[in-house]
């Protein structure tokens, strides 16, 4: 930390990485909360409005991620290893992409979101996105290591719960849904939601590797 | 650029990277054009011949990509960052792989290519492959920055159009195709074609990152 | 090799990488053998016991992979390029994950494993896992280059055979299985098994790149 702190004095541009990552993490948290609203909204048109908000946040995150890569190309000195910055930016971008994809597919396939698997997944993703925000925000000063590691542990638990919800949902789907076309549609949405929890774990893994090196 | 130019005088082996990338990009362009021929050919056996040509080009590209990785392991000095060369080679290889996969699956699944989604995708992929060739070829001297960036902008627009064609095709498929097994087959081909446009965007992104650093 | 050998004297901690990789490769080999037992076992409950053993090995490998990443973050000097160590660890972890997934899905979907495609795939994966072990183990002293390269050639051939078995299995599936829901289930298992052979090839490719640089 000593060398890092020293460098920070001479490299105020480093702040840009923290600022961009925090904006991304804030958007991810909002998207997690919005996805739960989407799944809780019975009306197709009202859901469409919420999905439009998800899309706006996803586009905003694309721009922020693009800025992160541009800064990475431009700055010789970075607050963490370049590969970790790259991987963290990519993983957060993936979380946002798949949250938006989950919401979009519900209306696209005209699936009724009043479904145990979808409800449970949306709750889980909301929690995962909250912990992602906590972990990413903690990177700036790394003073609250306990807070960061608690968030990482929760994200790993959420990923495991995601696997269980996926298995439960797929099992019920094949048992109870006679229409194979409906099976294809719902299975795809479950898969996308399960990938969200995987991508949150990717975020967690890279943050763990960052704090091992720098803490 | 000054240091780069200086190094080039002493490191003529650097040329090998440009030569290999240009051969790959030429093959990708040919494959894009061939895929459109495949989709436009109503006769199964004549399509099989065209798909065989796709396969030959894909194998040739595998060898070229392998050569690129070997050169990367062998050369200490490279014209761009090692990670960018690796990523560009991988992305171009993916474009070729998925174009071939798209063609192959049409005959494998005995799908009738006289289908609006398949036709639109094939036209789009042909255009994408052309722009990939322009962007990759421009890397050698980087004199025509405007030409490169125009190609990158077009590739990004093609990726967006790919998403729209995919959504349109899937929506029609679920509406109009009563046989779930046919839904599975065509959906897979649409997915592969959509991935081609994603992989073209990966090529575009790494080229953008290269020109930001070196231009 | 001279510099490498010199460093090894002063950096005995380097051994940790070889030890961890060998443990992972041993587990992968066991898992390949177990998957063949799973597919050969007609009784659901007895299969469940074998799948439980696969799960234990997969968890053990997760821990080993995690240790590898921790060592990579901790050690400045590594026996190969850091990116190669990272990629090798990731690829081996993927092989283990997908072998376990293949076994798990057989009981999860209550699929009868007495199926030509599943049988052929399990035999192929067992062979692939054996060759992976040989190639990884050879990295420690690199004295038996011929043994390593023979293993790599076999893995590449296994990946090609995997593609053929996949195509054969999918073709039969669409021809003979009238229930689209069954098509979805079996197709997913074939896909996972085919990915195992792809991931073995990833292992092979990174080992090839390591021996090109260091041999």
C-alpha cells in the first residue's frame, strides 16, 4: 500500500478508474432492482417501460466500459494490474448485459413472469447486484477490507443459490410444461438469469485477486 | 510511431504478423461471400460443394492462426501489444469458425435456406466480412486512419442490425413454426449467425484499441 | 532453460505450481474414468453415487485452481509466463467442470445412458483426460518432449472425433426422437460432452505454447 499511496499523489489521473468503476457499479445495482420490478409487474406495457429503463442503463454502462478501456490504453500507470482492470470492466459489463437480456426476453417471448423460478432469480440477482456495488466501491481506499470480503462471500453464496434455483426451475419446467416451445423460451430466460449470478462471481473473483495483491 | 518505425528497420520479421493477418482477413472476406452463396443456393448438393469450400478456407485459417501464435511465442518484438495480437488472432479465427458453422448447419439440419432471416443474416455477414478485411488491412501502415475508423463504425452498426434480425427471426419462428424440433434447428442457425456479427465486433474493438495506442 | 534452471535453485517455491497442476491433472484423469462408469451404470441410484464422487473431485479441483491463482498473485517469479499459467489453470478447471456437468445432467434429466452417442463420448473423454494428465505431468522437467507432443497430438485428434460423434448423435436424435423435450435434454448433454473435448484441446494449445517458448 505504501508504494500505491505514493503513486496516487503523483498520479491523480488514477482516480478516473475508480470513478468509472463506481458509476458502472451504481448502474448495475439499479439494474438489479429494476429487474425485480420487471418480474413483479403483471402488465405487459408497464413491464415494457421498465425494460426500456433497463436498456438505457445498459447503454450508459456500455459507454462507461468503453471509457474504461480507452483510459487503460492511455494510462501507463494504473491503480491495479492492467489485466485485472480489463477483466473487472468486462465482468461488470457482462453483468449489466445479462440483466438487461433477462428483462428483455420476458416481454420478447411474452412469458408470464408470475413464475416461482423467475421470482426467486430476480430476488437473488437484486441481492447480487447490491453486493457487487459494495465490493467495487470498497476498492477505492481499501480501508474496509472486512466489508469487501463479506460482499465477496455473499456473491459466492448467491452464485451457488443460482445453481440451485436453476436446477429446481428446469426440473419443474420439464415436468409441468407440455409445450416444448414454451420449454425453450423459459429455459433460455432461466439460463440468462443463472449467467448473471455467474458473472457476479467473476466480478468477485477478480476483486479477490486485486485485494490479495494490494492489501 | 517514431520508435515503431525505427524498430521496423531492425526487425523486418515484424512483417510476418501483417502478412498473416492479411491472409486471414482475405479468407474471412471470401467466407462471408461464400456463405451468401450457400444461402442463395436452392439445391442441396450444390450447397454441399460450397460448404466444402467454406470448410477448406476455415482449415486454412486455422493453420494461419496457429502460425500467428507460434510467431507470437517466438518474437520478442511485436508490432502491437502481445495481448492485442493474441486477441485479434482469436477474434478473426472465431469469425471464420462461426461462418463455417452457419453454412454447415444449413445442410446438416436439412433446413431450407429460403428464409427471410437466413437471407438477411447472410447479406449482413458478407458486409461485415468485407469491413473486417478493410480494417485489418489498414493496420499495416496506419496511413488511412479514416478508412479504418469508417470500417469500425460500419462493423458496429452491422452488429446492431444482427441483433435486430435475430429478434425478428426468432419472433417469426416461434409464431409460425409449429414443429418444436424445427424451432430448435433454425434457432441454432440464427444464433450462430448472430455470433458471427458479435465476433466481427470483437475484431473491431481490438483494432480500435490498437489504433488508440499507436496512432 | 539455463536461466530457468538457475532461477529454480533460488526459487524452490516454483515447485508449488507443478505440484498443484499435477494434482489437478490427476483429478481430471479420475473424473474421465468415473464419467465412463456413470454412463455404463444402468441403475439410477448407483449412478447417483458415482456422480457424487464426480462432484467431490470437482470441488477439490475448484480449491486447487483457487490455490493456483493465489500463488500466481503472490509469486513474482513463475515457471512459465503468467498468462500461460492462468490459461492452463482455467482450461483444466473447465475440463473438470464440464465432465461433472455431463455426469450430473444424465440423472438430472433422467436420461437413459444406454445410448450410442453417450457411450462413445464417455470413452473419448476418458482417453482425453488420460492424455491431459500425461501432457501436464510432462511439464515439470520437460525431459520427455516426445511424450508431451504425442499426448498433444492425441488430444487434438480426440477433439476432432468429438465433433464427429456430436454430429452423428445430433443427426440420429433429430431423426429418431419424436419428443422435442427429449431432444432438448439429450442435445444438451451431447453439447456438454463435446465441450469437454474442446476444453482438452485448450489445455493442449496452452501446453504447446509453453513448450515452444521454454524447450
